[in-house]
């Protein structure tokens, strides 16, 4: 159960990254390329996929820890990229955050799957998907609503990331003991 907050923070970061980065590129960095938008958004899920596949040798607990650290550091680097309007930092934050998403998801699934009996696994995965989709979608929708009220820069730096970071700090404390 200690992996739930890191799992939620990872998917919050993924949803916010994919939801806000195209708008950040256009309006804060002045970049109007659809190809650049797509390539930038691609960085995070690509890194997640590679991390999920390549970290299978680590224990699930260690993988979740790596994921939590990746989400926390990736969030900070993304925030620095937004604050300084630096595209390379957004790419680096997406890469690090993507490793965090992939590692935390892989570790969480490897942790909980053996606990469920075969006839319970469909319900377990349905619950995981529900938590993932809510964590992925709700912060992105909230950010979209906040942009009109608070502005893009403030929304990208303060509101949604703060929620994920607070969850992440609590998770790191739970894992580290």
C-alpha cells in the first residue's frame, strides 16, 4: 500500500506533462511546431516504456523507490525548464520523469499482482486502471481550468505540480522508513 502515493504522483506527472507541454512550448517558449510538440511529448512515455522493461531485475520495492526518485527529480527539472523557458530542461525532465513513471508502474504492479488470487486479478487491474486514469486525467483537467484563472506560467509551476510533489514526499518517507 505504500506504493499508492508514488503511483498516483507518477501518473499525475505524466498527465500534466502531456497535457501542458504543447501549450508551454507554444505560449511560453514561442515554438509553434507540431512536430516539436509531438517529439517533446513522446520523450516521457518512451522513457517510461524503456524503464519498465529494463528495471525488471530490481526488486519491486527498489523499482518503486527508483520510480519515486525519478518522478520527484523529473518534476523539479520540468519546473526549472518552465521557469527558465529552456526546452532542453523540459526534455530532460520528461526523460527523468518518464523513467519514474515506468519504474513506479512496473514496481507497483509487480508488488500487488502476486497478492491477488487468479480470480481476483481482473478486479485488481480494474482498480489499478481506475486509479491511473483518475490520477492522469483529473490534474490535467484542473490545470486546464486553472490556466484561464491563474495564467499558464503560474499553473505550470505552482498548482498541479505541488499536489504531486507533496504526495511524492510522503511516499518517499514511507518507503525510506
